[in-house]
């Protein structure tokens, strides 16, 4: 099994690359999706979050009101640390379960937005960084996700710099290109990953 860490700045196009890798045959473990699963209604994770932050963080249907919780924790580093202490171990545990369920010769791609920021590169056999120019990122966030320019710039500034991400990269996928070129580059990377998986 080859364990791959996939990361990139917000708006760099990491989701598109992970989708293309899955098309090629990769097993995807998406940290963001798991982070939502572990605080779904009825889970111990949600109960722990409500214990820590109160019922105000619940939506009327009993699910987690993520925007409301975000406004509480992103303004206060101590509260964010409390949330991370609840969610990160649960995400780690579920990720390990999914990894163990994959075939022995699988290429397992862990989509981890904050891989650089949290110093997680050593957990993987290799790290792929999806990279795009800051103006490209900004354009995608404003045009495709409907963010204000100010909000988009703040989100980008809260993440590691492009240089920091590239420092930990074994493979960089440039996503300042048309989709067909990106698809071709991902296919090349996939061949490399299959080759390395066969050597493991």
C-alpha cells in the first residue's frame, strides 16, 4: 500500500485532482468529509462539541451549525484548540479504519487541507501539493464559491504559504492550466504512484 498525502491552498483545485485520482483508481480518504461524519447527529463527537460549546452551536434540526461554530472558534485560538482536541482524534481513528479496509496494493490518497500547517507530511510515503497562483485561487473563491474578496484573502492568509507547501512536496501538480492539461498531468502522476506502490 502506498500512502499519499494530498494538499493545496484553498481554491488551488485539490478537490478536482482528488476526483481525477479516484477516476484513475485511487482510494480516497477525505479528511473534511470525515470531520463532518464524526460530528453528525447522534455521534459521540457531536455530544462532545455541544458539551464544550453549548447548544447554541446546534441548528434547529439538531445538526451542527457549522457557520455558527466557525464564528465562535475562528475568532478565538483557545476555543479552536478545544474543538481540534475533540475532532482530530476522531478523524484520525476513522481514517485509519478506512485505510486498513483498502487492498494491500492500493494507492490510498489522504486529502488533508491543513497537512502543511499541522506538520503531517511524515505520516505519508509521499506528499502531492496542488499549486495555483494566488490570483487564480482568489478568482476561483470569489467566482465559484461566492466569497467576498476580503473573506477569500483572509482564508488564504490563514493557510501556509505556497513556498511552505512546496517545501514538503514530493510531487507538485500545477493547476494554473486548462482541465485537459490537468487531467494529463494527473494521469502521469498516477503512473508514478502505481510504480511506487508496486515497489512497496
